[in-house]
């Protein structure tokens, strides 16, 4: 019976992933939310802020998460904007949430994951973090977001390098252009969160050790770094 923790499940894609996981038999699902109200029908750790060391450390001490098979880290921030127009304070905020935040989470929950069987670490990333896809891109410029998603992808690679011998599988996953609050900043036309979530969960379920350090799209295809 895999035990899965979804970090950042208050709404949108994170909530859709939780809902999809709950439809899987013999899967224990735990969610974190930033607010104080737990999700209905889901074991929830409330008041979890990915940008706070103290908040993440406290969440990792919760009795529900002392052993884990899978962690899916979804919390992030993003908006259209040119890098040259981004203040240093804003870029630092992006880095704290999108790069340092996932590092906080992995560092805090690695003892629980070491006790699990599956040992899967999944970062909700973006094709925007692919260096290959960004060269020459002029559509929907999201400078600080792309920089930090590239950093998140490198987190996955470095964790793979450090944890591979322990049997860990570490991957970033691009959820597609999803019709969430963040996705709609680029306009209409995104897929429904439930569609993306179905694909993401299938990818996570099918991960094997040889898949570690690959960059996946929600439909199971690989993306270039």
C-alpha cells in the first residue's frame, strides 16, 4: 500500500492530483495546504508554507508522515514577466518558493522516504524550465519562472546523483498547459486539471529506477533538458 504525500494541494492541480490518487485502490494519500482549513475527506496537514523552514520542519514531524513511499511537490509561484524587468527582491521570492522550497521539503522528508519502499520524489516542474525549449522562445515570456523551474530541474538531477544508490527515483514532471489560476495567466485553452492529474499519476505509478533523472511530460513522453 503506497503512502503518498502531495505538497501544495489547496486547489488547482495539486488538489486534482490528490483526487486522482484517492481513486487508486490501496493508496494512502496525505495532503498539505497553506491555509488552516483541511481538505474534505483527505488526511491534511494545514498551515504548511514551502517558503518557511519552520513550517516545513513542523510538517515533517506530523505523525501521518513518519514513513512515505512517494512525495509530489507541487507548490510554486509564477506569472508572466521579463527577467530584465524583475527586481532582485522578486527574483529572490521566486527562488525561495520554486527552488529553495522544494529543497526544504526534500531535506525535511528524506528520513520518512528512506523508510518507504517506493522512494519516489516527484517535482511538479514545467517545460518552461527546459533550456532546449526556451532558446529563442518569445511566447508568454516568464523570465523569473523559467529560471527557477530550470533550477528545480537541476535539483532533481542532483538528488538523483546523491540518492541513486539508495534506490531513489527522482523526476520532474511537466503537467502541460493547465487551466489553473497560474495557467490562465497565459490565456485560455489549457487542459483541465483532472486531465493533467490523471496523466501525472500514471507517470508516477509507472516509474522505474531507470527512469530517475528523466524529464517527463504528463502524457509519459520525455522532454529535453
